[in-house]
C-alpha cells in the first residue's frame, strides 16, 4: 500500500465512527417492534440484528462507487471535506440519539457532505436537483406508502382473526415477527455498511493508495461490517423505545404487519433505484399499524417531534458539516481542532445520557396510551 | 430535474400489494392454527385446518425466499 497520511487515517477512523452511530441509530428500525411485542428478548434482538448487519456487509457486492449517489460532486470532495461531512453526520446522530428521535442516518451523511462541500468547494459542488429527486421526494413518499400498506395489512390481520383464539394468534404472529425483523436487519446491512465502505474506498483512491475504480479492500469491508454490527449490537435503546413503545402501542399482529410493509417498500424501491431511508419507512409502517388497529392509538405529539427531526436532519447536519469544513480545510491544525471538538461533543452526549439511562432492562417500561399524562413524561 | 412518477407509482402499488397480500395470507394461516385447536377441543382431528395453515405458511415462505434473493446480490448479479 502506498503512503497513507495522518489525515487519511483520521478520515477512515471518522468514517468507522459514523458507521457505528449508524448502527446504533438504526437497530430500532429492524428490532423495535419485535422488542415491544415480546417476540424477541431485547438482548437477543440486538444480537441477531448485529450479526445480520455484519453478514449483510459481506454479502453485498453492489459496491458503492460514489460517496453520495451524485448528490455532491465527488471529485471535489477532498479528504478534509469528507472528514467535515462525517463530523456533521456523527454530531447530528448523537444528538438525535440522546433525544431518542429516530432520524435518518443517510440524511445525516448527505446533509453533512452537502454542507462540507458547499463551504469547502463552493455551491456548484452540490447538485440541488438531485437533492430534491433523490432525498426529499423519497423522504416524503416512502413513509406514506409504508404507512398505507401497514394500515391495510393490520386492519386485515385483525379482521381475519377477530373470532380466532388469542393464544395461537399472538404466538403465530410473534414467530412471524422474528423472521420479518431479521429480513429488515439483513436488508439494512447490505445497504448501510456500503455507504461507509464507499467513503473509505474513495478517500483511499483520492490519496492514491488505491487505483481509481477499485473495489473496497477486504479490510475495509470487514472494518465497516464490524463497526455497523457492533453499533447495532450496542443497541440504541433510546430510539428503540420511541419506535416500539412511544409512537403507538404495538401488539404482535401489528408488529408483523409493520415489518412486512417496511420490507416490501425497501425491497421494491431498491429494485427500482430509489435510495430511501429505512428510518422513514419503518416509522411510517409503525404509524400505519397503529392506525389500522384503532384510529386513536397514535401519539401524534411523538410523531410530530419525529417529523420535525426529519425536516431538520439535512440542514442541521449540513450546518455542522459546513462549520467543520470551514475549519478543517485550513490544514492539519484545523482537522485536529474539529476532531477534538467532535470527541468532546461525543463525551458530553454520553455523560448526559447516563443521567437517565435507557437499557435492555427498561426499554419497554412505558405507560400505555391512556395512562396519566405525568407518567408519560418519564419516557422522554 | 427528473422525477420518475411512474416508478414511484410502481413502488407504491407493488409494496402495498405484496405487504397486504403476505400479511393477509399469514393471518389466514394463524386463523387456521387457531381453528385446529378448536377442532381438537371438539373431538376432531384438526388435520384439515393444519393443512390449510401449512399451505398459507408455505406461500409466505416463498415470498421470504424471494426477498432473500433480492437482498443478496450474488444471487441475481452475474
């Protein structure tokens, strides 16, 4: 391997750190409803999810040859700019995790890169038409489609079984859920670990350590798979609680309907070339499954907070990425400063999170809808 | 700027159709399992109900296998 500068090593470590936050942010997408309905014990759920994410990273040969799927001009993205974009994404992921808000890790990465390229290489480096057609449109459409699918599916699941015995129904749908949740995990692993592999590979290419057009080296695949797998296994319990328990009360048939709907949307859109966020799809499905059972069962205030976080993800991660880029392109000292600030933010977020820890043990301790209002506030 | 509305429409129709179809068939399978318990409690064998349940779950398994085929690129990119 050719000479690799300190900056390249820093970018690789930062990319793996983003991959880790991507994992713990998105465990909820696959496993929250299974944990909430008791189909899987929390620790078992995150273990399955972690292993399948790791497996997914190795399975997918669909190599990410672009960092951003054409949203920014990859040729303008120097290692310092990529570094700044990753910092923007990590900071936003940590902040939303602290608040327990499921927001899209892909949007955070795109937002960070857009902000960093804008400041670091000029506004012409950002392809705004692609931002609309590849990010904003799927972000609005995918949760609606998933929600409609889950609503109808949930309604039918209850309608078909309204005279059936409760025991076999619950156990049947719980068994179905373990399979549908695993499918979401595997699909997630094949997609999301690729993003980090793409970032690292293109950074190595830009540094001349790899020939242009190279596939990710084996160690990159292994490192990216491990980072996202470990992140997933560490379990973003705060987000799992929001997705599985706070948005709506979920029973096994709803969980199965939600996961089946998410899988259907993710796979059908991947087949047709839409890059969408698993987070948006799953949140739409969970909402739909709440509506499909009884119309009033959704906590709209939580849904509203989530929608607000989605709107803010791109600009907020972009703003952090832009500030980071302004400093990082000044040279090594700038990169060091931004790196230290990011580590400080991570430590601070972790420290605050320890005040009210949410773990595998208490993730499901949420008052059901209709409980006294003051009891609900313990979840936040 | 190009927005492919027909692709978006396809995603909507395909995913709603598949999701609702799979969940409905799975729900019928679960209902047949519950019917089997009722049959057995009533002194019957429940074989017919069990057969129905297995057929439903087999149909779901086919969709599951196709999903794995779609997820794993080695299976369809040559």
